[in-house]
């Protein structure tokens, strides 16, 4: 049985009368790449905020690592990129140096190391002059400082071009496979998330409506795709006519299809 | 906590706009001393002119600290990262209190250094009592800035912006709030409470005036510390469950 590194039980949170989380149950296992999926306002960001201590919750239980309920201690294991928390007048490297000291990382080469991992080579200009892609990379670099056990990435591919998106995917997979980092990642690009994560939590109406795996996606895709309008008739007709079917390809449902089938809505909405 | 304070201090001290503003403050001090030198150059004139300048220092210096310690942080939302990596909120607030106190102290020590160096170069002939008087005036500025910033911090942390806190700081440092409380204290029904005696400015004035004549007023110091503690604990109380944006 996998070791649980983050556990949320029956977490409830409301803003006044507006209930945002209705009893979230979520277990993140060590070594997971866990994709958090949900539309805007579903509660993904609130879940991240609660894990990071930026938002309070009314009831429920949370545990991070084996710290006996000491959440502040548990949070020391987490690296995260949830927004651009940088001083605009400092260079990328100076910003990372600031956080290196804040995080009490003794290795003075740490900023250089993480900049290399995210392949950001123009870290000597002020943060305010950075493109969206550079900001994303710097944000991820900051999350990697100190090699945390758990990595939280909120929409890390926002504003990235296809190459940037692919780079983030490879980076996340590398961090997981080579460094053993547990990754929780949210993204609106479901197709991309499907290629990255091992498990997916579908957030809807303030709960984790379902947790599924890559295997579930394959099993759910039980349709057979043939290029005819009526398959049974086609088989019959083909058999009657003595024509062999050379290829019947089993279709895997996409995470996107699974998601919209479960929570409703349309892909292009 | 030490790392957080050091990281912030390193960043703030190197901040160019801050260096420029502080250079202007010190240049203005030299101009004031030069004006005294051109007027009637005695140690008394030196002290008189420098003291007059120190009197307006609380407002100016406090604003510099509010902007450099708090405004940049609220804007960049870096304290969210500190909280996210497990630094308790009460420690985050304490770090900010320490940073403001340390930076103000450094600024005032440099101020004293510039003033006394200029006095020595121009042969002001300061006596020990006069040096002590200037140092105690600077201590008064330090206590005022630290305690006013601490009170302004309540609003800043609660609103996550420096605007309302800055207004409160200005009201405190320019004596507007003091004046209002004095007016209230004069109302017949509550006159017997002698509210004037419990005001922060009264405590600071009493403490520094007593020091000037060689007495240490523990009561006044406790009064100042109580105000600082109120600022800190109220900030922590209001900030502890405050929702923070990414």
C-alpha cells in the first residue's frame, strides 16, 4: 500500500453563505503525479490554498506527511508554484537568492541548479521584463529550490507555447521518475494533463467527485471505431459478403471526454 | 525567522529608491547643519537646528519603512510563500516588526553619524550633554516609528495593502489622532479618566524626557511596550485566518 503524503478528510469551506468545498476527501500517495481537474470555481485553487495554509477551513482534517498533524512542519516538505510571487525590480536569480535564504538552503549554487533544470538562461534581467514563459519557468524553478518531496503546480502551463507545455510535461515526469518527487498539478489543458499525470481527481461542486487512474481511462474507452455508420449492419453485411474485417481499433477515451461526461458541459464551451 | 529577516534586510537595504530617499534625508541634514553654521555657529545652534529637523523625521522615516518593509511584500505576495513553506503567520508578522525596528535603527544611527561628523568637521564643540540630548531625540524617533508602524500594521495585514495603514501612520505621527483623543479626554463625563496619561505619545515623551534628566521611567517604557504588544497581537489575531491570494 502506498504511503499517503497529503490527506484531506471531509474538508469543508465556505465564504459566507457560499459553500466552496463540501467535504473534500483526497489522498495523495508518495510518488504520485496527481492531476486536479475542474472548471473555474470548482474548488481547485481553494484546495491548494488550504494545503499551503493560505486559507482556513471550517471543518475536516488534513495531514501532510507523517508530522502528527503539525501542518507547518509538513509544509516544509512542499515546493509550490501557484502564482508569480516575485519582486519585479529584482532579477530572476536575485529573486531565487532571496527565497534560498528564506528557505534556509545552505547551498549557494542552488539558484543556478534550479535555473538549469528549467532551462532559464536569462535570469540576469529584472523579473518585470520577463515574458510569460520565462515567468512560468522561474516560478517552477522557485518551487524546486531545496528539492522538496512534494511539488504543487497550479496551472504551470498557462500562457506557454506548445514547446513550453511539452517542456513542463517532460520536466514533471523527470522530477517524478528521477528525483522521486510527488507532484500535484492542475491544468485546464486536459489533454496535456492526461499525458502527464498517473491519477486524476475530478473536482466538481466542491467535492472530489471521482479519482481515476490512467487504467480507468483505458477501460472507459470501450468503443470500437470503424469507419462505417452502422457497425452491426456493417459486420453482418461484411460477413455475408465474405469480407474479412482486418482491423478493429479500440478507442481510449480521453480525460477530457471522461471529465465532461461526468460533470456535464461541453468541450468547446 | 532569522533567515526570513536577513533575506528581507538584504533585499531592502539594496533597494535603489530607498538608498536615494535616505541620501536625500542625510543631505538635508547636512544642509540644516550648514544653515546653522552660516547663522550663529555655536553648539547650541547646532543642537537647536538638528533637533528641529529630528522633529519631522518620524513622519518621513516611518513612511520609508512602511513602503520598503511592507508595500513591496504585499505587492509581490512573498509572505504567501513564507507561509506556504511552513513559517507560522505569527512569525511572519514578528519578522516584519523586527525588520522595521532594525532598519529604523540603522537609519537613525547613520543619521547620528552624519550629524556628529559634520559637527566635528565644522568644530561645533558639542558637549556630552548635547550629544546625549540629540541621541535621546533620535531614540524618541525610533520608539515613535516602531510603535506607530506596529499599530499601522494591524490595518495593513488585515487589508493586505499599505494604504489604510499609511493613513493611520500619518494620523499618529502628525498628532492628528493625539489631538482627537485630547479633545475626547476633555469631555466632562470622562475627564476623570485622564486619558491623556495613557496615550502612546505621552508614554514616549515621558520616557525620553526622564532619560534626558537621568531618570529611567519603567512605567512609561512598559506603556510603550504594551502599545507595541497590542499592535503585534491584534495583527496576529486578525491575520491568523485571513484568506491570502496567490
